[in-house]
């Protein structure tokens, strides 16, 4: 598994067309089916991060209750900071809507996706999809969908909402990048965590 991550870093491996990732969280398992044709660059990066162990022990640090659950800052601040600037180009909009259970990257600027992703806990298509009403707003490009464990995603601790780092665009994540899990566990002890993230089986279509 670690070898796959190393090869991905070298640009040797492209993610499978479809694959499945199991997030073993402190509340239970969440299974995400990833489809490369929805967002090739996003799917490749997620596969790279999972196979390299990046998400292991990472906190689900930002949850807006009933709206989304966000994770993707590594437990080790050295690792998190090393990846913070490793952006990937945007994927084109393929029409896959940000409905409940879909997964997309959080970002601030165009071509600015890195490691942080979120699970839509409701249908967020009105605010997150490409829209004629918001032609200048870059959409959140879906690359996967939860196929098992939405009840777990709904149950992740959400009491801190934006306080444990918040979103990328708010500009308050520096303490998390600098302090990692030590900072989060001291200041936000009720957060849930991803114990492990693993590619398990090809995704069903």
C-alpha cells in the first residue's frame, strides 16, 4: 500500500477508473466509491493520498450540522504542511451534482485543490454546482459518493462547527496545520477521527 503511494508521488500510477475507499472512523465505517470519469485529477489525488496513508488519524474537523463534513489536514503537522501547497488543476464540470452523499474537494482559489475534501450531508446543489445564476463561481467538482455509512457521517461530532479550523476560505486553519492532532485534541476533544483510510475493492457502477 505504501509503495502505491510512493509510485503515485512519482507520477507513475494513475488511479483505477473506479475504486472504493473505506474510512474507519471513530464512529464507524464510511465507504466511498470514487469514479475517475467524474473528476480524473481529483480521483488521482485522492487515491494518492489514501495509498500513502495521509488520512490515517486525521480529524473530521469541520462539520456544519446537516450540511457537510470536512476532513483532510494530516495528523502530523509536518506532513500537513508539506502537502498544503501541492495543488492540482481543476477538473471540468461533468454535471455530477452535489447531492447528499457525494464527495468533493474544498478549495479557495481556482486550481487550488490539495487534500481537504467534504461529504455533502444534504443536497447542496443549489450552492455548489455550476450554475447559470452564478457563472463566475467555480463549482465544487464531485469525484465520489458514499455508498455505505451515511448514518455514520451524520453522527460525526458537529458541536464545534467552524471553530476547529473552519474552512479554507475563512483563513483560520493555521493553528491546525502548525499543531496537528495535538492542537485539536487539546482544544477540541470531542472531534471524531479517521483511524484508517484504505482502498478496498473496485467501486460498483
